[in-house]
């Protein structure tokens, strides 16, 4: 089986460096501390009231899932936004282009290396999420559904970071623009959706499908019911938008974000291609 040489090289370098185990250790430490503090507060409350509220243990699952979702939004752009621009700064991108690798091999290899790090981080955090298995209420199917939402968020964030890294020469500028794009996708689309509900126009609600928080919220609502109300988003949109989604926010949003990720990767490949006549210079 042919393995992408960029992916092979990046994974070997990252596995030998101290950064990868440090990121995994810090992220899992934050998740474990949050889970243990939450369990300690529940035990203290049970001692004071002599009552055990098993619904509170679902709050542990929600808390850990939300923290991990925010970590993915923060870490992935930082990992990918300097991948191509860093090669330019080290003046090694032209050397890569002289090999038999295509620009697509370079871009896909960089993205796969960053995603493998995030998938390793997501899988390593499952023991903390599995604490709720002791008390019930969450099944393995729910964990798999949450994994799909996490991976889709990582793919979208990584594609945006790769695109910005290929467009801008400096890693600092690429990182700032990557975070700005992610903020626009998360908070900007929410603002447009709310404006759509206020104005009564469903046109402004369509960008909500590009929001990475939508599939995460849809997955959590499917697991926990009324704890996460995706119907609030539907109330902002018009009847035509509600007929299009038909309650399948999770899968429709995943497809929309996948198409946007493909567009970002295509743009990155075009920017890396040395035979392209026009280039953006920043």
C-alpha cells in the first residue's frame, strides 16, 4: 500500500518530538480535572442532601464533551495554519515541489498528519467520557456519534488552516486568519441565524449549516433530548429551510461542511501549484 510520504515523515517527526505527548497529557489532564471536580461536587451535594441525582452524571458527559469540542476548535488551526507557510519560511517548499509528489500530495499529507494527531487526542480522551458508563444514560452508539461530530469539526478546522497556510506566506498571518474564519463560522453564522429569525428571511439561516457547533449540538440533542434544543435554530429559519433540513441537521450539516472542506483543500492545492500563473502575495 502506497503511503503519502509527507504524512509518513510528519508522523515520524511528531512521534519523536516532545510536543505530541505534551499536548495529549495537557488536554487529558484538563478533561480529567474537569470530570473529577464535577464528580466531587456531586458527591458533596449527595452528602449534604442525602439524595443522589443520577441526571447530574449526564452533566459530567456534557461538560467533558463541550471542553473537548472547544479544544478541537482551538488546537487544530494552530496545528495546520503553519504547515505550508512554514515550509515557505524554511525555504523547503520548492524542494518538495521538485520531487515526484504533486501539490495535492503535499496538502493532503500535511492535513492527514495534523488530523492523525487530533484523532489520537480524541481517542485518548474516551476513558474520561466513559466515566458515565458506570451510571448509565449514555451508550456506545452515543460515543460513536459524538466521535463523528468531533472528526468532522477537526476536518473542517484543519482544511481552513491548510487553506490559509497556503494562501499567506507568513505563519503568523495564516494563524490569525484561520482563527478569524473559525470565529466567523461559529459565531458569525449564529448571528446571521438570529438576524434571520428577527427579519423573517430564511436566506440568512443557510450559513448555519456551515457552523461546526450545529452537528455537535444535534448529536448532543439526539443523545440527551431537551438538554440541547436544535429547534431554537429552526425557529430562526423560514418554512422552506425547515422543510429542507426536515430534522436531519446532523447529516446535512456534515455534508455541507465536507463540501466546504473540499473547497478549502482545492484552493490550497491551487496556491501550492507552482505552474499557476497568478499568486496572492502577502
